[in-house]
């Protein structure tokens, strides 16, 4: 009995010592957390190496929103999920499923579909369509794929056959500038998905952003008035602690367009970093030209 008690005491002391040692190790790891400037530098380096990911984007707009439908709406929501294959930085392949929802005079309006961008073509189809106020006939056929060739655009690299969104990743662009963000506040770490992440509240340095966009393409992507307003906004960004990948970005603010305020709430989550997805063109026998869809749209558009 005495021997058993002695063993239990020794075991208890050993466990207590292990707990103290583990506590010290954890404290040491917490103390070794990187400074924000180091995190942003590592973030910029890893961003260059990011060849694929999954994304989940929600954009909520509020205000007096023009629609081109003959009437304005007060609020609209866009949900977009998909995959990105950036193995070829000049021509990334994209797969997305999205839905836009809003109301006009209390009646629901919904537009949902899929988009696949591969090589020189973009393929898309409409999966859901609800336009009760002005839809007199079906806009084409739901589930029918349309095929669009990417227009040739002028860029610093003189690359032809790329879509405007693809022009942002031309190989002649310089690396991401870690000075793009001015850190306003370092917030407690959080777990985004399964990744423990740094959380920073930042300002966008518009001068750096303007320079970066000029390196990427000659096309004017953001007018001066938009850049000026960006300097007033605060963005929350989450960066993975292990691999320094972006895991989430949140922006909330009011954007003024021609004196009309527009509420913007943007939330982007990224996952499956560097897991390059396989994105292929849809397997169908025949593609409808983009023009046939335009010809079937109501005149109010």
C-alpha cells in the first residue's frame, strides 16, 4: 500500500512538473510571436508563391442602387464561391458559383449561375432566375452554357487574349509591396477555418496601391476619387501564423459615387492554399454564342 501511494505521489509530481514545463514552452512560443512588420514581409513573399486556393466571398450593398432595370433597389447581396488555379500567372483558371439577391418593390429578384474561365475562354450559365416585374419570356434557357472569348487588351506586357481580371497577375508585375498596408491595430489571434491567424486592422496606402496597379496593367482600374476614398477606410485582414497565407479579409464602409452614399460590406475567406484545383471547360456538345444571350435580354437592361 505504501509502495502504491509512493508511486502515485511520484506520478503526480511528474505530471505537475510536465504541466509546468509545457506551460513554460507555450509562454515561450507566445512570446516569440512575430512583429507585424515581419508578418507583412513574410505575407508578401508567400503571396507570390500562392498558386491555388478556394474562396468564399459575400458582398452586401445598401443605398439607392441603380440596376439598369428601370428601378433602383435599396439593398443587394452577392455570394460567390469557387476555386482559383494560378499556376500560370499570366492566365489563371477560375471556377465560380454565384447568386445575386435583391428586392424591387417588395418582390424578390434572384440571379444565380456558374462561371468557368479557362485559357482564352470564359464559359457561363444561368442556374436561377427570378425577375417577376418585367420578365415576359424566358431569358434563354436555364442551364445552357455560353462561351465567350476573352478580348485582347493592352497591358504593359502586351499580352493578348486575357480577361481584365486575369491582367492583374501578369508575370511582368513586381512583387506584392508589404508597405501597401499601414497597420492601425494588432488584434488578438483568431482561428479562421482550421488556420490560426494573425489579425490586423489596416489602412490601405493609396499611393502604393496606385503604383502597384500601374505596374500590373495600363488599364485604369480604380479612378482617382475611389483611391482617395480608400485612404479613409479601415480593413481587417487575417494572415496564417504558420504559412503567412491570407485567410480572411473584411471591409465595411460607405462609398460615395457621384454624391450618392453606398454602404459596402465585403467578407472574403480563403482556404486550401496552394492546393491547385483541376479546372476544365464544361463538357457539352455545343456552346451558345454570347450574342444570343444579349439578344434575348429584356430591353430594360
